[in-house]
C-alpha cells in the first residue's frame, strides 16, 4: 500500500529523483549533486556520460568503488553500467563506444577530506531535528572553513612527521566556542581511508585529562587551590597507583598536584570526596558516557569521546554555564527557502558556581606554566587546560581553552595498541598550539574568569606564578613535570560493580549548591566486577 501511495503521489520519476538526492555516493557525499561536485568538481548536469555511469555504479558499493580511492574499480563498474544502458536501449551502441573510448575523468582534489566527518555527523542528527528528509535542503553550520583547514593540516602534518617515531597512526581534533558551537572537527587523518569518526564515535580512556572533574568536586566539597595534600605511595586494597616518574614530593598544594599531574594526590582526593560524587560532577558538566564510580576513576579509566570531553571543558570557559556541543544552526528547504529548523538558545543552566570556575581556570592555567603542558603557548592569551596519557601510552590527550575557543586533541591507535611513549604533553600539545595560534590571529584578546585580586586564592596564584611558596604547610617546590601518564602498576582491566566505599576524611557527601538542568547519565552503579570486590570488599 505504501508503494502504491508513493507512486500516486510522486510518480516513478519523482521517486527516483528523491532517491538520487538522498542516496550515499561515498566519501561523505549524499545525493548526486554532492557526488558530482565531490568527485568531478562540477554540477551533476555537466558530467559526461562516462562520469554519469560511474556515479550510477557507486550506489552498489560507495565506499569500495569511490573513484578518489579506487579509480580502477570505479571505471570497471562504469563499463558495466554503460553495457546495461545499451542493452536497455537507453543509449546507442555508438554512444557506448564513444564513452568507452574516452573514459578519462578528473577527480577533484580534496586533501584528506576531513570535512566529511562533519558531514557524516550532520547526517546522523538530521532526523532528530526535522524528521525524515524528503526534499532538497540547505544546512547552515557553525564550522569555520579556515579553521577546519588549519585543524586538518595540523593533524596530518604531525602524524606525517612523527607517526613512525611514536607508533601513532590516528588522531582527532575538536574545537568549539565556549558556548558549544563546533568550529572545526577532524575525525581521523584521512576520510577516504577510514570513515570512522574518532571525534564523535570513538571512546577512549582520557587518563589525567579527567582529573579536573576530581579537583572541581574537591573544591565544591570545601577545599581550595592552596589546600595541601600528601604526594606519597598509596595502597587501595592491593591497588598501588604510582606517579609517572616514581618520585613523590610529600606535601603539595592542589594546584601543584594538578599542574604536575600527580596520580597519588588525584586518587586520594577521589576517595576523599567519593568516586560517585566525581562521576556526578563529570555527568553534570556534560559527560554522557557510562563512568564507573570506583577508585580508578580519578585516573580517567572510564572511556569518553573527544567531543563530550571538550564540551565538558567548555563549561569552564563558559563561566560555569552548561554547554551542548552543536554544529547545525539553521536548515532551509532548498527550493522554497522555507526555514525548517533554527537552533534555539540554550537555557542558561549554571552547573558550576562562578567562584569554583575561577579557581579551576587558575589551577589549569598553571598546567601551561609549570606543568605538563608547558609547550602550549598562545602569545597574549590567558589559557588553561590539562594533558592526559592513558595506561601503557595507548592514548595521548590535551584539552585546552581560552575565552575564545576550547580545543581538544587525541592521538593514538584504533586497535588501542601502545604508542612509543607518546604523552599528552608532547604531540597533542604541539597540534593544539599550532591550531590555536592560527585560530587566535586577529582576534581581540579576552580573559577567562580567574580569582579576583585581594582574596586569599588570588594571592596564592600571584605568589605561586612568581615561584613563591603557597601559604600553607610549606609544600614542596617541584621540578619540571615528567609526564602525565596515569600509572596503574599493572592493574588488570577494570570491571563494573556496586561496592561499599570507605568513609573519606571529609566532604564525600558534600553536594554543590547549584543544580544542573541536564539529566544525569547512567553512572554504572549496577553489574558485577571482581576488581570492585578486590578494592572495596564484598557487596
């Protein structure tokens, strides 16, 4: 019945037109017009007979037969299409012979084609915004073409120069404004070789890049940036996390510990405030992935996507207001110009008290001054961020931000094989710096919220940035940060599970005064897990 209704409403030619305007032709091209522009650099109405046959042949296997990656296969398939057209009397034998005699075509050069990762992401969310698409549409996005090109070049050049040295084969970059408008997205080094969007779909351990959620939870529980905690060996029911350098510095401030990415302090803080509260903080800031509320969460053992991690960091740049990463601004009907969708303003949901935003911005700024991201530099701009390296150097991260842009970089391997000691403070910081310097050229300088002068926290930052001591308990003066790797002391992979959390010394039940407007994600509180039994006893 549906088929009959469609034929009565549109006719056979109308149905075919709808199909050709929607079907996937490979390399991120949806619709015959986009495919003609993609592969031949011309409108569909101007393609030759051979090129038209090649486009028609793509529908069977668009990724395998795409002419920009398999020209021989695409030509062979076009030959088959031309023969079928001649058999059906759609073209004459003379036309078939002429087309076969002149099969040359010019594939439009497209670099690595990383903009197609964005196109695929748009295609995934269209149905949610306007329902089933049954007409030609124009989608207006937040992407800045110049920044997209800079991002692509930064990833490709870094991998070309150092992928062999560090055994790193893939990378991803996401850059958005503090309110979540995505300006650039690179989902891999070459779209033609792999259409898997690592910026959106891949979930990897963030390592120490997860620590800001631990420290924010601690601030909301009553601690301050100059609160002192001990950096020393720790044993949590047989689990012995270590610092990357295997050195321990005794009493250190929270700012020092975060900047130098000291693992033992992060674990102590996580247990002190409660892993479940750390998970709640991360979800409140926009992390949607399932997070396991156990002691290892402080070292970023639960997997997240680059886009959601960058979106969560954007909350700090947005003065504590919740951020929803987005790429579509407006959708219009191509034929009539009718507006089908306009992105509504996000509700101003204050998910972090501005006081704690200022503290966190100041603390993460020190990562770029004395810590693991000292190579990151944007002249004239106040920047903040955090590096991350997962166990066995499988993932290298840096997420950093200014008042203008929030950008995250991930580098690693799709099969999660270890790199050759690639750390967040190395390759990702280099990519980030190259991109951010270009992105900030000609942009009026704006500042992040930081602690105001004349209060103890501000005095601490001013003293510490000049190399002075923090004001309490004479913490150690630390040397250069060795690395940010989350060292797990050969702990096996982590299971899920419900457990009885030991009572922390303070603040584990403390909840921030503000509430979040976003629903809380699955915190992963159910299910089995031998590691939880080992760490925290039987259920």
